C-alpha cells in the first residue's frame, strides 16, 4: 500500500491554468480538465490579440489615414468632429479617402493629380455649427467646387453645435501631433479598437520610403547589440522624416531601390458623382429623380454603350480629352449632382435651353427596337415613337447594248472550226447495241 501511495503521489502534476493538483492520464497532459485547457487557450489568444491591437494603434500614427485624422482635427480645432462614429463608418471614411486619391490619379511623372477633394456638406468652419468628419457629411467633389463653397451651407450632412465643443478635446496648430493622436484614441475609445481589430492600417507612402532606406542602410552597418541597433534606427528615422517624399524618392532611386507606384489617369467627373449618389442612396438620402435619371442615361452611354442599344441624340455630347477645359453635358450634369448632394439649387439649362431638350429622339427607329432606359420611355410617351425607316428602292437591272460594238462573228476573218469527232471512252466496234 505504501509503494502504491508513493507512486500516485509521484504522478501528481499542477494544472497550468488553475494551479490545482491532478493525476494526468497522458504523459504530455498540462491541464486538469478540458475547461481549463479551453480557458488557457482563450487567455493566450486574448493576450496575442492585445499585442496585435497595440501594434496597430501605434502603427496608425504612421499611416496616411491617421495623419489625415490629425490634420482635420487641427483644422476644426477639436477632435469632437469624430462624433457619431462606429467601426463601420471609420472604415468607410478610410475607404472614401482612398477612393478620392484613386479618382485623382497619378501622372506619368509620379505627381498626384488634384482634380478632386473631399468636400464637407456642412462646412467645418461654420459660425454656430461644425461639420463632422463623417462619411455622411463628405462628398468627393471637384477641387473648384469645394474651394468655391467656403462657409456656404444649405442643409443636410452631420454637424455638432459649436457651443457643445468641450475644452478637453480642443486642439490647434500649436498642439503636438502626439498629443492630438492621444486625444483621438481617448475620444474614439472602443470604437477605434474594434476598427483596428478588423482592419490593419497601411503605412503612408513616405513611411514606406523611410523603411526602405533604413533597411538598406542597416545592411551596411555592424552593431554590438540590439540596443545599439535600435538607437541607430531611431536616429536614422528622425533624420529621414525631415525630408519630403520627393527627396526620399530621389534617395531611393540613387540606391537602386524599387518604388511601388502606378500611373492612373484622372477619373471623369460624371462616373465619380454617380458613385457618390449611389453611396448616399444607401444612407437613405436621395436627390431630384429627374436629374438622377438623365445622369444615369449619360453615364450608361459613356461607360456601358456596348451593353444595349441607346438611341437618343444628345446635344453637347462631345467630350474632350480634358473635360475641365472644355466642359460637355456630362461634366455639366456632374456639377448639378454635386450641388444636389450639398442641398444647393441646381441649374436647369445647358447651353441656353432646358437640359431635357438636349436629349432628342432620332428621326427613325427600326421595328424591333425597344426602349432600354426610363428616359427613352419618357421621351416616347411625350413625343410618340418615331416611324420605321422607309424601305430602300429596289435596284433596276437594265441591260444596255452598244450597237456600235463589233462582235467577233461579224468580222470577215471569222472562220469557226467545227469538229465532228465525238470523244468516246471505248471503241464503237465494241458496242453491243
């Protein structure tokens, strides 16, 4: 009995989770029960997620989206412009900024085109209200339209009353950037954490250039320990951050480092505004249905003309390579959509006449044609269906003989040779008939 008791005591182990003693059933068992094993696994995963979240929060400060949040908060004078956000709207705000960048395009020289900007429906510098930095209050608009609005506000969007801005969230141009980030993290709280748990922030273009240069220079250095290496990297990053992106590009090219870039032309105005109208419709915000219908028709002719048979003839449909210099009806219509999204009164005349009159039915349509868009149906209901094209005249095949023509048999030297021989595959003497 004493030997058995000693063996039992010897086999006892301590659970890695609850620290209680237990007798293992396997040699590699670490937990006293499945419950402890599941709890330990969950805690380990939670610690890993917490470290990942801390890395992403720290990384957000070096991303283009994080720097954009800081600039806008300083411009507004308060981080309370981030009111009413959820993890989904934060992601949509980041995507909206990226879409604006892509629509602008990049020239062959690597310069960012600046045709579009994010325009506030409710302006950020209003007298009694401050427009929020929220997807419901932002529209991708032309740079000229955005700069012309100033403090003009006709309704809509999202805002916060200026007298409700609290001193604890106030920031200005003299506030250190790190302090602005800290206030943003505190103000958003769990919303920011939930957003970063789902989406990994991407470093800005300048930060990626700095990383490439530091990595390249680090390979040529020798360090005694990790502390020396970290100290050297921090000092190199501080020095490189004093240069502009263009100067960093030149340094990278001089060292034969590859740069991630793309050449994209500027997106035309009408497709951009059509996407914005569709985005606001998902929020439950609609615009004038007449403008929306005619804009959709122009968009489909411009981008999807091969998918259907569109017949309306459109005045001013001569799009130039640079639509900003020579505006067409597409550009004019996009301007009206932008005004409507900002709750401003649109224009109803293009080139001195109502814009609906710029869409005309053709003189004839074939019998098998059917309307493919509601604008065509409305035009037919208003003016009637055009007749079928007249049948083409039947061709008359007349034979004209020139009486002065001399035929070969009319010549005196004509002497045809008439052969009486008949070719036969066999000898006639062998014919049995």
